């Protein structure tokens, strides 16, 4: 007696569940596993007497192969956009010149940029000094005097 019996529709349900997971948490990871589950279901439909161990093996191999193939393709062909810094707000300010309204004391301070206050690190400067954002480390601007 087998402990686990899987029909082809079990794999198709798993594929649908994985697509729903992908929709709810867009990681672009579950999609490839959903495709592997769908293909495993199709293979099981064509060969209904396949043992469950082979089914799991096919699913595992297809999952890993599809994820590796996608990562390889994506690194060679990245998505080109006209707004590359859209979701990297801090990086949008690199190169910008700002006038200090609060001094930098002991290498740290704050600066108002547009509608946000940012922490800054750099050389000690008095109020009114023009500084340039040269990089960002997490959420802290690295600045230098202009």
C-alpha cells in the first residue's frame, strides 16, 4: 500500500496555488515552481502509473532548472527602464547640491531635501554651507563640501 498517492490534478492545483502565491507576494520565484508543477501534472497525465517518488523528482529538477535558467537569462538580459532609480529614492539624490540649515557636528547631521529629512555624514560644516551628496549608505547620505 502506498502512503502517498498523487493524481495529475494534485499537481495542477499546486501550480494554481503557486501562481496565487506569486500574485500575492511577487517574488518571481513561485512562478517557476508553478510551471514545474504544471509540467509534472502533464507528465503524470500522460504516464498515470508513475510512482510518487519520480513525480517529486521531476518537480524538483524542473523547479531548480527553471529558476537557474531564468536567473541566467535575467543577468544577461536585464530589464531596461527609463526610470532606473524609481524605487531607490535615496540614490536619486546622489550628485545633488544642498544648503545646510543645520550644522554638521562630529561628522553627523540632518538635512531637509524636498519633503524628507535625511541623516548625513561628512566633514563638520556650519549652517549655510553648500554640500554635495556623493553616495548613500543605507539611509544616510555621505556628503562633501562644494
